[in-house]
C-alpha cells in the first residue's frame, strides 16, 4: 500500500484542505508550471516519484537558454550550467572516414547541463516561490468526476485540486489510463542511450580544442547507427562528456526484422565510444553513469488532440512538445515554456470567473500562439526527411565521397564539378536527381 | 613509445553488466514491469533482446528471461513489444533508477 502521500501531507503543520493546482512530475515542464503558479499565489502541490534530486531525469545534454530566461531571469547567474556551447560540430561518418564541419559561434545561446541538477534547481525555485514539493510519491491515476479531473491517486491516497497539470513525461501512463491518448507507437519515438564519461576538465579542453569558458555540441550522422535513422551526440560538461546515440524505434524494429541490426543497442554506443575518430576525445575516461530515455519524433504527431481538458492541462513531453531536426534537440526549453503557459492559463481562468473548461482551454490557444507550436509545425517536414532511411543513408556517402574525391589524389586532381558528378553517380544520382531530391527536401521544410 | 605502451592505449570494450555497475538503484521488492512469457513464446522477432538498453531481456535458449532490477525506466520495451506482453508501471514512491549526472 502506498501511504506516503498522506503521511507527508499530514506531517505538515498547515496544509490546505484542497489545492488550487496539483502538478504531476517535477521535470522542466512541471517545475516551471509550479513555479509560475506559486509566484501568482496559487496553492500548488508539486509531486514527483523521484527522491528529490531529479533522479528520473535524463536528456542528451544541451539546453537553449532564452525561453528559460522568460521564466527565470536569474538563470545565467544561478542555474547549474556546465558549459556554454560555443562550438557546434557535425560529422558525417562512414567506416573510419569522417567529414566534420564546425561552426564557431562567438556567444553561447545554449548551455550543457546535467538534467538531475538542473531540474533540482527548477523544483527548488518552485518551492521557494511557495509551492509544496512532495517527492517519492508515484501518482497512479488522475481522478475524474463527471468528466472533470478533480484530483490524483497514489496507492490508496487521494488529494484534490481545482486543476491538475500532467507533466509526467514521455511515457504518459496517466493520460493513457485516462483514455486521452493511445498507446505510444514506435513511429513517434526514438531511443536515446547515454553514457557520462569522466575525463577531467584539462583533458577535455585539450582534446576538444576548447578554452575553459567554452563548450562543444557535436552530432555524428552515418554508420554509427548502422543505417538506422538517428545519430550520435556529444556534449562537453565541465569535467565529463555526455555522449551516446539516438535510434528511431520504428526503423530499428524494421532493421532487426530484416536482419540488418543484430547487435545490442549498448554495443552501438560502445562502437561510438571506441570509434577511431572519436575515441581520442575521451581517452582513459571512466564511465560515471549509463542510462536511456525516449525522445519524441514528429512532436505534433505525438501530441494529444487537445492539451486542455476539463480540470486538466497537459505540458512538456506528455504533450509532445519536443523538437527534433536530426541536428538539434529542443526539449527542456519547450517543456518549461509550456509549463509557464499552463500556469498563465490558470491565472486567466481565475481572473475570468473560475476554473471552468471554457476558461482553461485558453491554454490550447496560448500554445498555438507561442514559438513552441509554430516551431514544431515548421519542422514537421524536416523530421520526415531525416527519418527517411534512403536519404539518411545517402547523406554521409555524399559528404565523405566528395571530400575523398577532392583530397585523395595520386596524379590527377579532379575539378570540383568532376568530383561532384563522380560522387553522385556512385550514389545512383545525377545532378538532375540531386536537384529534385534537394527541391523535395526544401519543399518539405 | 614501446609496443606495450601503444597496446595499453588501445581502448577496450566494456561489458554492459560492468557499465551498469556505475548506476545506482533503489530496488523495490515488487517488480514494476510484468512480462507475459506465454506471449513471448509466439514472438518471432523479440526486439526487446536488442533494444532494451539495460539488457533486462535476455535469451535462455530461445526463451525470453526478464529481470526488472537493472531497469533504467526508458519505456522502450512497452513501445516495441509486438505481442503486447509487457505491463509497465512507474516504480513506486522513490524506487528504481537514481540518475545523478544524466
């Protein structure tokens, strides 16, 4: 029997008999919602199944800062930032050959972080603003009465509120149990597997070629994932490296069925860690942690039909609000911003006569009017292109083939035009086909 | 540099079970995932064997064997299982994986 929720609440001297809002999940979305609500004076209960230190949090490793500053202007000074990203690298990899492009940006727009640390900071912010933060409580069910969410249940304990915010994350069991979403399909998610490699800051800066106030974000595309759409990722922390792979699950299943993928997924990560081109980045490092998390592909296709229901608002990953382009992953800032918007919708409802569905559903309009929705909509096509196995396989071949033609010479030196046409013919393409492939790619963007 | 030194610098593969030694769990007595093995027997592809990142699903002969203790709570098995054989729950009240650096 789970009696922890009631035990914690009854141990407190003064708790309200009923909360204005209950937020389920203290990830970026839930903590941002609870923080914004508490700041507005709402009696807010923030519940998490971890032990209070962000224990259930795992992501690639990079956060875009600006949307978070809209919630916490003190972010740059206070948040547990590992490194500001000043170098963006992308590598196309095939066997032991690689083409790498680097963009050196003068100023960090994004930073690397350890998500347990960052979300602990966010939850503490909510707590300082006045939210009641209860951890080690797993919510089993959202309670509905006459079609309206009225509370949550953990084991035999229940607690009620005017509004429930579902910030439970990508697996969204509670929404599924409530019949609001269907079972997750492999088409709409990718598996991210991650290792934390401890290198020490001196070795890390030397091997990545960065200064002590710099950070690198690096994406690798090619046979690292054995032709399955996805890729490798690398982010530099202070004295550790976050690295791993992302594997589109539908294509991974197809590859297993076709006999093209017959390795355990951890061996793909190992292949990346031991890859002759990349291993120098973390030579002699020890593994500090290993974990995995699902990441959303084609965000809006994963979204429930509505994000507002009577008494219930859905935020963050559970709402499908994560952007993937194959090069960028934006989850933390999108999630947190949706949490802020949900809190603002609750404020709107209170200012307009109460927490009726007619008032609460302004949240759907807030989301549609925000960068979160417009960015997800704008990138639907990109995700389709990057998840096409045929296009995905050709990209590294074209990039590497072109540089091979240009640089590997004995007597003859090809003109750039000769190099390009030779590479294209190897890929069964000609300039016309490349043009139409590019056009169809561009049209879908 | 001697040949021996060069050899030492060659990075070595690490077994998944050794990698998982770096992780911390607060293991519950009750499993949060229950597998209906009768369905696994009819499963032609068994993608869980390859795709569960923690290696919780292994083969004993041609039978699937599952253990929940080392689960990293990603949810992959539930999504990919073609037989709908997996009942998956969040571990109860503070149990399960304890991520620190991820």
